[in-house]
C-alpha cells in the first residue's frame, strides 16, 4: 500500500507503481540480478518453460515475465497485490522481494525528486536574491564614498537648520537696522556695521541654499533623492530575500509533508507447497478434451459411413 502523509493511499501513484513493476525495464533489471532467463529457460515442462532461454528476445522475455509475475490493484481495499511464480520456492521469494524493494525505491525516488526539485528551485531563488542584496548594499557604499556622505538626507537636514538659523539672525539684524534708522543718520557707523553683517548673512544664506537646491545643479537635494532611491532598492531587495527565506522553509516543510511511503502489508514469504502447475486439474482437462475430440471424430466417422451405405 502506498500512503502519503495524511492524505492516505493515492490510487494514481499505485497504478503508476503497478505499471513500473510490470514494465520491460523491470523485467530486464530482475533478469540481471536473478538470472530469470536462465531459470525459466532451463526448467519446467514443454508448455511452461521460456523458449529460447538466455537467447530469448526482450519482447519474448517480457511476455513470459507477465505470465509469471502478477501485480494487480485491488479497488476495494486500495492495495497492490503482488504474486510471483518460479520453479523453485526460494527463487519465487527472491523475485517478490526484489519487486517490493524496487517498488519502494521507485516511490522514494519519484517523491524525493519532486520535493527536491521544489527545494532546489527555492534555494536558487534565495541565492540569487542574496547576491542582489549584496549588490545593492555595495552600490550604496560606493555612492556614500563617492559623495563623502553617510546620509545625504541627514546632511540636508543639517543645512536646512543652518539656513533657518541664519534667517533668524538676518531678521534680528534687519530689526536692529530699522530701529537705528529711527534716531541715527543713514551713514552712521553703527548702521553701516549692521548693514555689512546683513549682507554677509544674506550671502551665506544664498550659498547654503545653493547647496540644498538649485536648477540643474549637483545639489544636496538631488544627492539625497538618488541615495533614497538606492536605499529603497536595497530595502526592497532585502524584503524579497526575507520573503524567499520564508518560502524556502515553508517549501521544505511542504516537501517533507508530501513525501510518500510504500507500506508492505505482507512480506514476501517462502512457499511450502507448489501451487503450480496444477497437475490433477491439467490432466483432467486434457483427458476431457481428448475424449471430446475422440467423440467428435467418432461421430464424423459414423456420419461418413452412413453416407457410404
């Protein structure tokens, strides 16, 4: 019986296994290990032996193999029933044991191959995404080294704070100048000094703002935007890598859950009584057949004699 996880027996798998055990390849494999051509060709009566022996063709041997090995599917019980015939009890048992072993190996190979293909695919995706994550991080590091900035966004925030502070100082100086102009002449040294400080702060503000943003220039806002794009790509690649790792673990669990196992309900036993050939039955059939043919022949001769008379 074939069972897979908690899904129970699988009819399709059992039928597939049945065809595999009945295949010409299986017949040749058993012949290579158990010398079936020699065994069936050198023993037995005229009717039951393998004609040709070791020289029998592949087709002849396979046809004879199907007469000596029966693999049937029991629809009601949902199991495969295997029977093997040979001229020696030990040989029959060896054939049955070999078929059970080959069937189990076939199911394991098939199930493991499918599961391993799924896991290998997921492992390949994880490896590719890991390389992509490393590439994205290297691109970020190269960008930081090229610009001399760890975080352009933080640098932009610092510049914005400096500009805001300068603008506050500018507003204070402009207020002082307005107050002085109320009681001092326009060319008074105090007013001139304040105006010089105002001009210096305005130039400083213009320079800092030019670093932050300017039409068509290599400004900090463009640098911050480019770095944000690289950072976003690196984060996206990392998220994809994490998702792939999760999928890989789930795939391994799913592959383990769907593995199938061949359960042997009855181990191949060593026969104690020869069930074949059924000599009494066969002899009786032949005697009855001969008597029937003799009766028919006698009847035909009687008819011929009647016509002659």
